[in-house]
């Protein structure tokens, strides 16, 4: 296995791990939010404590968003190649590593 193939496999594993973490964080956030909202509705007489479930929900969404953006950055960074492509292009181009072809567009979607 070459260095490029190792790097590609490692990046794909990182993307898969963060995708799984994103789903788990979302489910845990919803469960904690529902629990806090229920407890607040049943036992709290202070109206100011209604903010606590909402802050929990916002923090969970921020965590999911940061994981999503991290996966996007990894996905975009793995298609950039500064080495010459087999098709003769010597500048920085997006490369589809799985298929071994070059793309001259700057907004090439990840595989």
C-alpha cells in the first residue's frame, strides 16, 4: 500500500468516525434536552430555569455542527493534489483519488 493509499484510507476512516460521533451526539442531545424540559415542567417554579434546556439544546447543535464542518473540511482537503496529474496538468488541481483522474474545476465534489 502506497503512502497515498494509506492517507486516503486514514481520511476515510476519520470521516466515518466523525459521522458516527455526529449521530450519537445528536441523539444524546435530544435525550438530555427532553429530560431537562420534562423535569423543569414538572418540578420547577422558577421561570428563569426554562433557559437551561434551551442552552443544552443549543450546545448540542453547536457540537453537531462543528463535527459536520470538520468532516466537510477533511472531505475537501483530500481531493486537492499539488503533484502533476497523469493528464499533464502541473498546477494545483482537484484529484479524484479513487478513480485516478484529474479535474480542472476548482469545486470538484469529493468522492
